[in-house]
C-alpha cells in the first residue's frame, strides 16, 4: 500500500511518487531483492495489525534469500524468546515487548532500485521488555548483512547487546544513539 499523505495532491494525474518507494521500484530489478518488513507481520497481535504492516513505508529492499531465510527465522525466534521472557507486569498472560528494526543505508550509490531506493547493506533488530523470570527489564539486539544466501547456507546474524548496537549506530550515524529509555537497563535475556 502507498501512503498518500506523503505525496502532494496538487497533481492528481501524476503516476510516479517522489517521496516513497512504489511497487514498480521492486519490479524487474537486477538486485535479487523484495520488500522486507521492518515491523514483521508475524509480530502482530491481530489480523488488522498484520494487514497494516504491508505498506511500502514499512519495507526496505532485502535480498530475497536472506529475507525468507535467516532474517525470517530470526523474526520467528524473537517471538519465541519474547513469549518466554517478556510478560506484562500487570497481566502475565500477555506478552509485552518494544521492538525496533532498522536498515543501514548502503554507501554504494550503485546499490539502488531505479536510482532512487537504497538497498540497505545491513539490517538490525532489538527488543526491550519486562523479563518476568528475573523481575527486571531485559534487551537483546541482532545485526546481519543484507546479502544473498545459498541453499542451506545461513547469513550470520550476530547476537549483540543493546549497548553494542547503540555504539555501532552512534559511531556510524547519530552520536549518542539511545534506542530505549534508560537503555532498557542493558540487561540481556538468554541467547537464541
């Protein structure tokens, strides 16, 4: 779905969009990429929320084999970890976690769909939640290159601390990056 509020409405006959990617940007590309969710539909709590994730502003070009392979398995494993460790303080029957996903823009200007949509070099995900097992806040972060996978070959997804992810982002993008309030106290849940 396109987000019409991102485009000017003065020229109703305009076919192309300037401020967001379109389906046409992904068609007939030589980069072997498709639309990869930032907020995964599998993390949605209901059907309405799941459908709302299929906007082009919630997608970045991901290598097809990576998107359906290692990254997809990470999204599912993150659900399992959150289901085991992230419970709402007020209602232990509910999972409560704050999840952030990001893409690192590719510095190579040749890595663009239709000379306008950057194909990220890397992807990252982190979550912060109340860990009911330890009665404290917990976090975990992941980092991976956005690259093709061969059959039965997984892209290495690095499991890192929230602090390490913030250091990487601070060094390369925005100084003093803080992804969660109080750094989610920088506690780490058991590894995946």
